């Protein structure tokens, strides 16, 4: 299908890109990996007068481990996130999730920032980032804004970014305590597919390794935006590992009660609820068993 004409621009630096968006952002779409943008252009869902390519901005393509955080630029490809040594070792749920985005061709082109800014309710990278309390750094021509990633999503395929803003960085805290996380994705068998349901379960132990210090449960594909199951997380407060494992069925029910998934041709709402119930229990059980075994990275 033929794409309607537009003016193409390419930014060599972040400041160049922000300057352009400050002037023309209201009628501009930003091109990163382009895996979603090009499809939308072909389908004529959008018809911008300008397209701004930011792929040449080297300062937005990095992974750094510093000050007890992992900092990821928005132009880092999914394949790089999935294979990065630090992320695989310290943030395995994120490595798993980005390794499940589309096909290997898409993972070599699509970017972490694009996956988040597209704001699909089923975005694979969102549940683990939400579960691990990631933050988003948003930049415009006047400065930067630091916010919890949970505040970044405002609706189906809608994020907080204004036309003159760019997602500059994703910051993920890396705990010094013993921790582990797991991401589980339901998709059609043997298909390159978005998540029907995505569940990330993340846990940290306290410094004595006796009790659960923090739980994060991120859900995708079951609400208008990716969400945290905050009430379900409360079920594990101050629990020992045996107590936490016993609490999993009740926590799964609380997580299910908090969602309102849609029914569509791919899956019914009731089926999605059942998968959330099952995945919270399965992922939580495997996370707690990993922590119990003493082999989780501290």
C-alpha cells in the first residue's frame, strides 16, 4: 500500500532532534526502528507532514551499569538488550521479554524506546520494567523530566510524551540484595505474535535473606495499558519464602480481580483472566524456588 508523501528529516544529535520537534513536533512522527510507524503509515492510520529519523543519534544507543542502576538509551535494539551480559545476569526477566519481541528480524531493528513509546497494552518490555520500578527520562528543548515508568502510559497506544518530547533514557534500579525475576508470555503457538498475556514476577529478599523485601508484578495485554498488580504485591509483605509460596494462589486471585481484559478474535476476556491466574502462580513459584535455592545473583 502506497504511503502518503511527507518531508523526511534526520537528526544527528539529541539537541538537533529536540530543536526540530520544538518547531514542527505537532505534525511530526519520530522514526526509530520503524517497525510500528511504517505499518501505520502504510495503513494510513497516520499522515504526518514530517518524519524525523533519530537513528543516527549515537548518544541514545547505549547500555550502562552505574550507581546501582542499568541505564538504557531508547535506540538500543531488542536483540542487544536480550543478549547484554549485565542484563542477562542481573535483569533476566527483561532479557527474556526483549528476546520474545516479534521475530529475530524485528528484534534486530526494533528499539526498546519504540516499544515503550508505541504504548501497546501488550508491549513485551513493559511488564518487567514496571515490575522492577524502572523510570523514564523524558527530554524536550527546555530540559528533562524524570518519572516512574508506570506514569508513562496513559491509554491504548498512548504515552505521556508531548509532540516536542523524546524518551531519552530508561533507568532500572539494580538491587544489591538477592533477587530474581521471570517473564512469561502467552502467544499463538509457533507464531510471531504480540502477547495475548504477558506476566512478569520479580522478587527481592531482605538483607538477612529471610523474608521477601519487595515484589513486583507487571501485567501486559489485560488492560488499556501495561499495569502493576499492586494489591497482589501487598499479599507478600514481610513474608518468609515458605509463606510467600503459600500466598501465591490468593495473590493470583487478587491480580485477576484487578484487571479488565477485552475479548477479541485472539482470546476471550475469561481466557486472559485464567492465564493471568496461572502465570502469576507459575512465575511466582519459579522465582521463589530460585531464591530458595540460593543460586540467584545477589
